[in-house]
């Protein structure tokens, strides 16, 4: 299967693919351009926004949207749409933040002047592509569908794209009674010894140093996610699905990038 950029750069080479039943999927979408009513125009603009956002948020290879081909693969073209209306339709791309979308218009040979509009959206590696609004909307690509992002999806995207570091993100208010004090003291002792610390740290000063807690208001503290997972006596209070997984790979360090399957894999509650 060609990449979305291949199809965008050389669409005439892939005309059969553009019309095939297998075209629409994770990386490709096509839409007929109907402009008889304002509702049809607005629906198409919404679909364009959804595709651009979904491609930018989910696909590392981006995605290509073809305007002028019906869902069944018939080439209808965009030549019947006047310039002002088409510009208004394509304006949908400007209703989104954090994306790079390229546009081109092509005329098909031996098709009585039929034309297509193509939009290629590359992956956005460090942000979420979303609408400009107080409560912005965003989408992800799942197969041939564009699904609205849930709050859980947003948090996962932020972690995947390192927009927010999950480990140092806020977890909950700090309560020293929730600490596993033996674990804290053992870790603290080794940590300070390896760094040749010249003076003693309080528990809170130590936890601040390693980003296990953060200062939020005056002298108030909060656990970070990593801090709670490592040092709370009952981490499943906040992370009910958390567990420890130990894996062993028997391979030389220089071959770690091609380590293959683990020789030991065990989960601990």
C-alpha cells in the first residue's frame, strides 16, 4: 500500500487505488463534494476538520483526504463548485490548531475536465490538533473512522507525545501518612550516599529533589504520579491497575536495540 504522501505527490499514478473498495482506512479518506444546500457544505467542512485532526493526532505517516470521489469510488469531481464556495469549504482547515496540511488541485486526464482536491496532513509530534474554542474538539483515526477524543484519549496523547510528562504530573495532595516509610528511607539512604550528600535531607526535601512531590501552594505539597507509585504504601488506591513487571533480556548492551524476546517475564502485585 502506498503512503499518504506518495498518493498526495503522485495521485494520477494511484487512480485505481483512489477508487478501490480498500482505499478508505487508517491513512486515507475520500468525500463527494455536494453543495446544493448549506447543510451539505457545513457537513463536509466538519468531515474535513475531523479528518485533519484525526490524521495529525494519530498517524505518524499522516493521512490524505480526497475531495471529489464518492464513498462507492465513483469520481464526481469538484469542477462543479465555484471558487468562492470551494475556498469556504477549504477554510475548514483554518479552524484547527497545530497541524500542517498541504493542498493541491489536479485535473484528471480523459475525464471531460473533472478535477479533484487533495489534502495531505502530516503527523503533529508535539501537540494536539484541535478546534479553536474554550472547550476544543479533537479526533483520532481508528480504521476508517474519525472518533472524538475523550479526556482519557487526550491524556494518553499528551503522554505519548511527551506534551506532559506523566511521571511528574500531579497525582493528589501529599499526605505523609500514606508513605511507605521504610521504602522512602531505604531509597533516600542509597540516593544520598551515591551523591556524597554533605547534609541530611528532610523527607519532604528529599521527595522534592527527586520529583516525587511538588510544591503547589505556599508550603503545601502534592504527590506526582511517579512519587505515589513508588512511595505510597497502597499505590492502587489511586492506580487500581498498577503492577510491577520484571523482564530479562539475555543480550549484550550494544545489541539492546535488537534484543528479541525476553528470557524472563513475571508480574508482581
